[in-house]
């Protein structure tokens, strides 16, 4: 068995690929488990059926791939949290709609592939296998959508310049957003009012020329490396 890369802890050719399914729709998760375990290529090691159990399940089970139902509450924050799991699981978003802004936001959060709502089981299998190989797999339509959105993004220089204009408090709040905290949780952590947090978030979104808090955190994080 070859030594796995720290970024892609894939199993050996004789070992089934470990998968965690994250969905609060029981029929959906049970159907995926049944389909994916046929043939012995995959091993569904667990199902996280509530947003609060996704991270803990991934940390306990150390899957190679997480199939995340994008309709689950706090889906974007779940993707960001899963990036910190020691097994570095590949996160694949299931049931993605063709909404350009949403697609780009999930891509920036760290997903390794998209499976649209009209995809087949074969499409899902192909996406999983591509993700494990380090390839980003999606339909041609989704690829075109992502490229169009990327072309409309502010330049790296403008984003970096905007980040330098953030106040120390705004920078602190961006870091907490990146950690998955809500406005209320940030207010408690910093000992300030929720309304004050919302005001800071509004200001930093304008400075960074983005619409959503998660997108602000993802963009700044990408320019720190």
C-alpha cells in the first residue's frame, strides 16, 4: 500500500472508499447508502442526520468523502468546518440548483464537486471518484456558470486592498465568521450587541464588494496563503 498524501488520504485499491452521508432526509440517506454499497467499491461508514452531528461524525469516522445535502441547514458553514477535519475529506454537494451565486459560494467554501438534482447514481459515483483523484468534477453547464462568475469577481488586488481597509474589529469578525459563528454567537464572544455585529458585517461586506458573509471570509482566506 502506498503512503497516502496528507491532503488526500485515499484507501488502497482493495479497501472500500469510506463515505459519510450528511442529510436530514432519512429516505434520501438510506437510498444513497443502499446504492453506494452495491459492488463493494464504497463503504458508507455513517449518516449525519442533523447539522449538529456533521462535524462530530466526520471527526469520529474519518471518512475520505462527505456527501453533503445542500438543503441541510448551515450547509456552507458545514463545508468550512469539514475543511478542518484531520482526514481532509472531500466534500461533495448534493442537489445543487443552477444558481450562479450559490455555486460560486460553495466552490469558495471548499467543495470538491457538485451533483445537480437531475444527476444519476452513475454521475454521483463519477463525481466521488474524480474528487478522490483531486479532480473537480461537475457538469459542463455548472463549469460554465462558475467560469462566468469568476470572470465577474473583483481582481485580487482590489480584494487585498479592501482587506487592508478593514478595521481591527471587522477583521476579527471576519475570522469568527470563517469559524462558522452566527451573528448572535459573535456578539456573545465579543461582548457586544447583535445589532453592532450586524453593522460591522454590513460595512465589511461593502468594503470587500461581496453580498454574503461567508463569501467575505472565503475571499480573504484565499489571499492569506
